[in-house]
C-alpha cells in the first residue's frame, strides 16, 4: 500500500508540474503554429495569443498587404506567407515553407473563411456556383490543411489541428445557406478524422464562435442594414452578441484556441468547442 502511495504521489507531482510549468506565458514555448486567415479578426488575435505564449507563428492569408503588415506588427516571432486555402498546391507549399524555415509544424489553425453570397433568403434561389466557391474555401481548404499538416505531424507522432466552425454551423437561420452548410460540415470533418489522427498522436478540434465584430461579420451584417455606417453595423454585431448572453471578443476565441493547441488539452480530440457567451443556448433568437 505504501509503495502504491509513493507511486501515486509521484505521478501526482508530475501531473501538477505538467500543468503549472507554463506560468501563463510559455504554454506554447518552442512550438510552431500555422494560422490560415491570420491577417485579420480571429486569426490575428490568435496569432498574437500564440506568440505571447511562446510560439513562432506563420500567418497564411490571401491578403498579402494586410498579412505583411500584421506579421510586422507582431514582431520577429511572426512570418507571413501568401496562401489561398482554396488551392491545394498553395496549402502544401505553405506547409513546406514552414518546415523549411522552422523544421517542424506543431499546430495548424484552419481558420480562413468567407461569407459567400449576401442575403439569399431562400434555398430556391441558391446559386450553386456560389455554393461551390464557399465550400472550396470553408470546407475544401480545411481538408487540404488537415491533409498536408497530418503528413508532417503523423511521422513525428504529435500535433494539434484546429478549425473554425461557427454558431451558424449549430443552428439554421444564422447566415446564408452556403456559409451555414459549410460551417455545419466542419465538426463532421473533425469527427471523421479524429480517431485516425489520435492513433498517430495528432489531435484535431474545432471552435464555434458566436458573433464577433470582424471584417467578415460586419460586411455580412451590413447587407442586412443598407444605409448603416460601419460603426452602426459594428454596434449591431456587438448588440447581437450582448442580446443573448455575454459579449465575446476575438481574444475569447484566441484563448480557446490556445487551450486546445496546448498540451493541457492532450486528451481532447474530435471536439467542437462553442465560444458564444450563451448565444445558442437561448430560444427565440432572431436577426
Ligand atoms: P476576417 O474577415 O477578419 O478574417 C478572415 C481572414 O481570412 C482574412 O484575413 C481573409 O483575407 C482570409 N481569407 C479569406 N479567404 C481566404 C483564402 N481563400 N485563403 C486564405 N485566407 C483567406 O473574419 P473572422 O471573423 O476573423 O473569420 C475567421 C473565421 O471565423 C472564419 O472561418 C469565419 O467563418 C469564422 N467565424 C467568424 C465569426 C464572427 O462573428 N466574426 C463567427 C463565427 C465564425
């Protein structure tokens, strides 16, 4: 019994050390993270959070001007690479560049996404070419990211992949059909590959944020309120979030991403973490 106690105590001490060594600022020390759509909004906030926690970050985005500026502002731990996630060869290339620069890829955050068409009120008016365009970026882009990140993570037996879904992927009526359908797909992708990847030491999870005022949500909502100024639309997005719960900000998503990316979440995979301040927990929500 005494031997058992000693062993248990040792294990406990090891566990406590495991969880308390970071001190908040080094949870990703020595890790290399690739963030798609990292030039703006949630991706940018996450890049900042990851760097604060000790990571080196590659920002992959289709917007080179913004990406270069953001990487510059984030300092020497950030590096920008142009990448359109809809083009598989570009996703493959950004992984190659990351490996050439850092020799490893520990975290991939598949975060790039678009809204697609403005306000298609009815499925009967759906433009299938437009649907394909949204799926190419929001879904196919994520699958390409998983494929190419897994190719370098699986051989070393570790890695954490994150994807951004949305509350629009939890309930209908929260955005245009192509966007909503694309976001519903993401937790399914995560579930589909989680078991295979976990056997190889790689975890995959997604995050479903509620409304947060970023260029994506503001341009989308602006279409519902023609004539409103950008400031007014930002107020509307913030109001939507506040209406049904605690207002969430980019940093709340970034903190969730940090947790899932870190070794603290070493047993969490195939999960959809909702970061919406209660937004989807209330009924009778209407735009
Ligand atoms: P954002 O517009 O601030 O950022 C999106 C970034 O993705 C931009 O920098 C853009 O240039 C980039 N991007 C777009 N298409 C790309 C492509 N083909 N290849 C590479 N990069 C591309 O928007 P955001 O709100 O930060 O959105 C990030 C993710 O969060 C998206 O997947 C979005 O659907 C999701 N999301 C946002 C909200 C919200 O309210 N803001 C809520 C739920 C989910």
